[in-house]
């Protein structure tokens, strides 16, 4: 399969078949590995300051399932969350594999990196002599990696870990590395966004990225663009309260300035997503999440409904930039 076909599969066919991407990843990967005598994608995965939500979401991957990702797609060399080894054994594996796979492995970072007080608010390992901070590990491993993937909004942009008052001085991975970071943002990330990005790296290398470093095959459109309540928005028909069936822009929905394919990709084995579950999008993939979204679900002023005139998708209330989160509307 050509790269163009893969990207179209991710972007477009998911609209008519929610499983299109995931059903086809494994056969394509298997064919690619067989034809190229190539190994699986070598991955070193560091979990730093986050809630662990992204690895939990990752474990919910379907088509391919988690076991298939590990056995047939990626070679997980080190993970302080998933591996059985602990302590000195784990650290030895990390040091050896980083050298052995230098320039060939993909570094996945899940979580933000604290900078304050020389980064002591996240220690990934201790030796007899010293503590190894996330700052040190991400900086060193990032410099040795072929690709760096920030998995989740904390790793991408700081996210909830860096929210006000950000006592640990946490930042996204891009702020500590002098190289490109592929930001798979989301709180958490949809398993397809993450597994699909790894599949693209394995099959075709670096994916096309938007202005925030996110793969356009998953973040190419706003949530608003394909939302099932879009017709209500275009008619200027807004929910009076949560639970109403109309557009929830009046209830603080951030869909118009949030890039992600949630309306057609959906979540939880492709059955639901926030708006379908009657809750506004809170902009979890955005660069300024959560500070730019809080207080959540804040109803807009009474006049907001009039500002969004029928058919006038661009006539949002003053001060609400439709694409502040990046990506086309
Ligand atoms: Fe859907 Fe929110 Fe856009 Fe309304 S504002 S159409 S609920 S994404
Ligand atoms: Fe996040 Fe909004 Fe999707 S809150 S999960 S980007 S609908």
C-alpha cells in the first residue's frame, strides 16, 4: 500500500467505515515487514508526569489488539510502565538498548517534563549514587532517537500537568528537545491516533504534521467540521442546557477550535464520543488545554445564539477564534 492510500484510509474511509484504519493496519504491516525483511518498530517508552491515562487508552486498542501491537508491530525495548524488569535490571536494559539502537529507535514520552529544581519532581530511576530525572532521560534519549513521539497532551504541550499554578514547572517534550517532536495530543489519546502514528512511522517514516506538530491524518479537521450536531449550529439552534439535543456551543463546546476526528473515529471500541454522549468537547487536544478551556461547560452569554447566524458557521461570537487550536475548520 502506498503512503497516499494509507493517509486517505485514515482520513476519509473512516467516515464510512469506523474500522477501516484498524482493520487494515496489521495486514499492511505484515506485508511490509515480509517484503522488506524489516524488523518491527523499536520503541523506548518513558512515562513521566501524567495520570497514566494514555497507556490505559492504548491498552484499549482494538484491530489491532494490544497483544498484536506488541507481537507484530512494535518492539517495546523499555517501558517503565509495561515491562516486567525493575530497578537496576530495568535501568541496565534502558542504557544498553539506547546505545544498541542509537538512531533507529522511536522514543515515546507519555507525560510532561518538570523543569523546576533541576527536574527533581519526576525521577525515572535511582542508582546508588544519584537520581535520574525525566528531564535528563528525555534529553539524552531524545538526542539518540530517530523519532520522538509525545503521547498525550501533557507530553505534547504540558497539558493538565502544566496547568495553573504549575508548581513543578512542567513543560511539553518539545520544550526540552532540540529536534522535531511528533505530538499525538489528547487527554487521553485515542488508541487509533497513537497506534496509527506508530504504523505510519514503521511503514513510511515521518507523517505530515500540522502547525502544532500533530499528524494531519488524525488532526486535519476540527471536531466541529464533522460533528453530528453541526446542522443545529448552522441553523443557530442551540441547547438551552446540557442534555438538550441541539448544538452545545451555547454550553461551552470547544469543537470549533479543536482539531481531532472524534465525531467519526469515536471512542471505546468506536461506539461513542463526547458530543454523542451529550457533553461538550472540552478541547483536550489543544495546545492551551486545560487552562484555555476552563471553567468547563461555561454557558456563553445569551447573545451567542444570535451571533452564530443560520448558515453562518464562521460567525462565532467575538473572541472565539475558530481555529486557535490549529488545523483547518
Ligand atoms: Fe458540535 Fe460543538 Fe460544533 Fe455544536 S459547537 S456543532 S456541539 S462541535
Ligand atoms: Fe477531546 Fe473534544 Fe475529542 S474533548 S476527545 S477532542 S471531542
